């Protein structure tokens, strides 16, 4: 790319990063800097690209990376509905869980690694990001794309069955009916997990789970739609499913092996259940 065109693209990325940071609501300047530093085009494959708009794809007219610096999804595997997600949504998520220097992060559903790279930048110095991806082709691309970044590993396989390291943050990019107990047990004290909760076709919202002394607190964040998470998306395994009002009222989640569901339960699945009861702040 000519020097002039590179300078223009750098300015486009700087403006994009400011917009992303504004959308996030975060006052942390590192978030804007991370989106400015990580080039989205490095993770999307060669252009032209397919931009997702209202469940349809529009092809860019050429391979100008400027097309990628919008709040749009970009197809990674259009036939399977796998996309690189909306930057504004991810910025809101990342701001809500606040990755810090030195954090250990598990990124489940890493795709080709764009948001893995951003999480990595936010955990420097001293952090580590362990990415999981089920699609072999995406794993190979992610490994190549992430070579310039520090402290990242990429594992091919089903993260609902593979062991997770103890983590300060688990960042899940696939729709989950109920998190596996192994994910909850992998959270360190005050560790956070964010995922798109999809207990039914009518309910789809991102929730944040935090491990406290008295249990796992839950905070609903925003509506979020993702493709299903293999191994954690069987709604038929649940004997009670919340409607939208009940889902937004969830305030805690419990391991069934440790505590039986009670009258506060709004969702009951095989190994975990969701409650409308708060966990005290000091817990």
C-alpha cells in the first residue's frame, strides 16, 4: 500500500477507535488504544469481504480495508453463519468486564482472533489469553493471525469438554443455554464470565457472572444474538425456561450439585440453575 494510502487508513482506524470507545461507555483510554492498534483487516482474510446487514450479506466492491472500519459484522464462514462480530457490541462487553494488566483470559469462540488480539493488548503486561475455537479452518487462521501478539495460545476443540485454566475472565462468543460447571469452577475469586445467554428462541441477552465469596452473581447487560455454542445449547436439557421478563430479573446462578433449586429459580438446567435472588455485595 502506498505511503499516502497507509496514512489515510491509519487515520480511519483512529477515528474508528474513538467511535468504538465512545460506544463502549468506558473511561479507560486503553480500550480506544487497543482498537486503534489491532488492524481488523489482518484477521478478515483477503478482500473483497462480505458485510452482514440484517441477516443478509453485501459484498464490498474491492479490497480496500476502509470498508471494515464500520460497526458491522464480517463473514468468516457465510455458509455456517460465522462472522466477526460488531465492534460496538464487543466494546460494550469488554468495557463491562474490564480486562486488566496481568489477567488470565479464556476466549471461547475465537474465530480468526480479532477480539482475541484486543483482549491480549488489554491484559499487557503479564497477561495471557487462551483461545478456543471449534472450526479447524478458523483455528489455523487464528494461529497465523495472532503470531505477532504476546501471551496467546489457540486450542482446537470443544471448550465445554476441554479443561479451562483458572481465569480472571472467560469471554464467550457463542449462544449458551447454560454454562458448563467447568466454566464456573474455572473462575478465580472476583473472576468474570460474559456470554450470550440463549435459554430459548425468545430470549437472547448477554449476562455477566462474577464469582463472589457467597456464590456466583449475575448481571444482565444487553440483548445479544450469537450462533449456538456446541455442547452448551441444548434447551431440552432444561426443565424450566425463563421468559424475557424472568431472564432480565436473574441475579445469581448456582451449581445444582451444591444447592438445590428453590422458589427463586427462573431457569433450571441439568447442572446449573438461575435465580432472581441477589447475592449480598459483601459475599
